[in-house]
C-alpha cells in the first residue's frame, strides 16, 4: 500500500522535473533561434500567417497547422513550414533573398524547410543554401524565384525531396543532382528550365517522383530503366522527344503530353502492371494503338488525343473496370468503339472525336480520311541521324533523283507512243496520285502498287524532292495535247 501511495507522487515529480527541463530547453532554443525566426518574419514583411508570433510567445510551442509548423528539437529548429496565401505577390523591391538565406543559415539544424506562396523573389544564393546541410526536404514552391538552380544543391547530401514548382527558375538542371543518392522526389513543375535533363538523374535509384512539366526542356530523356522505384514521370508541356522514354516497370503515372515525341509506343508499355495514368496526348506518335492499354490491371486514365495512332478497334475489346477517363480524340482509329467504353460508369468521360470510327455519337471523319492519313504517316521519314547516315541520305536522294528522272523519261516515251495511237484520248492523272502529291508524301505512289514500304525504305527518298518531281510529272502528263 505504501508503494501505491508513493508511486503517483514519484511520477508527478518526474513529470514536473521533465517539463521544467523541456521549458528550459525551449528557453535555450528561444534565446538562440527565436531571434532568427522573428527576423525571418520581418524580412518576409510580417505576413498574416505569422501574426501569432509575438515577442513573448515561443514559436516552437505553437500548434502545428497546415500553414504554419515550427518543430524544435534539442537546441534548434528542425522543421519550418510556412505557407502564405494563394495569389501572393512578390515581396517589396527592398527584399533581399541573400539576407533571407543568411538568416536561414542561423537555423543549421533544419531538416524540413517549406516556404511556399510567400512572394520570395531573386536568385537562390547557392553557397548559403549549401550551409543548410541537414536539409532532407526543401519545398520552395509558388514563389517568384528566378535564375539558375544552383550547382551547390549537390552538397545537400541528406536531401530526399526537392520541390521548386511554380517559380521562374531558368537555365539547365544541374548535373550534380545525380549525386544526391537519397533523393526520392524532384519536382520543378512550371518554371523556365531549358536544355536536356542530365543523364546523371538515372543514378538516383531511390527516385519515386520526377516532375518537370511546364518548362522548356528539350531533347531525349535519360534511360530511366534502372530507376526501379520510379512511380511518377511528369514531363508534359516541354519540347522533349523523339523517343518514348525507357522506364522501369513500376511506373504508375506517365505524363508526356504536349511534347514532340514521335514514333510508336514500345510494346513493353503493356507490361506496366501498376500504370494508372498514361497521358501522351498532343505529340506526334504514330503507329498502331495498343488495345491492351485499355485492360492494364491498374489503368484509370488514358489520354492519347491529338496523335496519329492508327488501327482497328473492336466492340468486344476488354477494359479494366477501374477506367475513369479515356480520350482517343483526333487520331486515325477505325472500327467500332469498344462496348466497355460505352458503359454508364465511364461513358461521360470517354472522348473519341474526329477519328474514323463507325460510332457517330461524336463527330468523325470519313473512313477515307484515316486511310489516306495513315498511308501518309507510313512514309514519314524516320528521324534524321547524324554523320554518315546523312551522307547516305544524300547519296540515296541523288540516286533516287536519277531513277525518277529515268522513270520519267520512260513514262514520257510511253506516253508519246500512246498518244500517237490514241490521238483523241485525254490521259488524266489518277486521282490518288493527286491526293498523295497534295499531301506532300508522293513517294508513296512508287511502291503503292506492290507491298507497302517499310519506313526505312521510304526514308531514303526525301519526300520533297519526290514531290517536286512527281508534281512536275503530273503537270506534264495533264497538259493538253498539242
Ligand atoms: C517586438 O520587439 C521589437 C524589437 O525587439 C520591437 O521593435 C517591437 O515593437 C516589439 N513588438 C511588440 C508587439 O512588442
Ligand atoms: C510543397 O508545399 C506546398 C505548399 O505547402 C504543398 O502544397 C505541396 O504539397 C508540397 N509538396 C510536396 C511534394 O510535399
């Protein structure tokens, strides 16, 4: 019974002692770091979100909220999260990003720094940022930061998330990011970054999210096959291309919309069992649509609009039950809309405008349009290669020109003979000849009669030269007989 009486007292004593210790520690934090926090507030122009920080309260002891969280541990601030309001304006012209980061370096224990929608403007001072060497999460989204991404980012070796969305950063993505072996999230959507994404990103084995949509990036993507944890690739609204990126098989979201990707989809897309969202709309993809995409086990959102996918759809194709959104619009598909896309759960979010499908609930082109366009697509030259193959192309075009000229002479000879025998018969160019010539892909005619040409065969014949020769031929052929 005695122990029973003592025990609560002992607990109470410990509690009192420890809370005194905590208070003392907080006091220390306060004395060493609160000054810096208050200075940050002043540099930020006293934003409303920091109104709760008064001279007499301890910022560390405030309740965390979505717009303001300060976590202190031991002798320092370890997390600082401040989110200003939507539609924030740039801070006054007297704001100095340099002074701001100087003050931040007085909080060297920061692991999480999230400062969004605060009107920060200017160029990130790399050498000061580098001193925040404990940073694991850096989120500076929705500010007005500009200039290059500093190369010094590569010295933040603990960094796991780098989020710089909705700023005005320009220049190239620094190669050094590839050294940050813990990076899981890299996101710089809606900036003005240019150039190619560095190959070094392919080293980041832990990467889960790679998001650079809405920049001016160009060129191909690094080979990302080795990034077996990559779940989100979002690089829409850039100038990337031409080949569909090489990806690990765990991807869940692939957004390539509004770029210059061309060629066909690689067959292994149909083995991405975790793929939920595929948006490859508004590119220059050609070749057969892969109906297996509709039945991928995780697929929910499929957007291939605004390409030149061809192929015959059947009403009995199967779809994944989870499909929520499908857009096939502005392609060259023929056949019937799969019945599984007409079901109640999904049909409101299915768009197939302007193909050549037999289902006319949404406006379609006539079948002949898709056929003609598909033939044209079939002879689009593969992308030019550098060096020797360019020479080969010149040689091929000279040879081709000679062959066409010879063929033309033979044709002319035949024509004259024919005219002599059938004086009154007027020979008109066949309709298809004209159609193709007007498409600018007249070389197709040469092989139309036999097998369809493979793209490499036809790519040896520059279409413009052919077009010129054939149009000349058509003109000569259709001239009235003297
Ligand atoms: C807080 O302290 C600063 C300087 O230490 C002083 O200028 C300011 O007036 C104080 N504010 C309040 C509300 O006491
Ligand atoms: C970055 O901060 C913004 C604003 O607080 C937030 O909406 C966003 O989710 C954060 N990003 C990440 C990846 O945590």
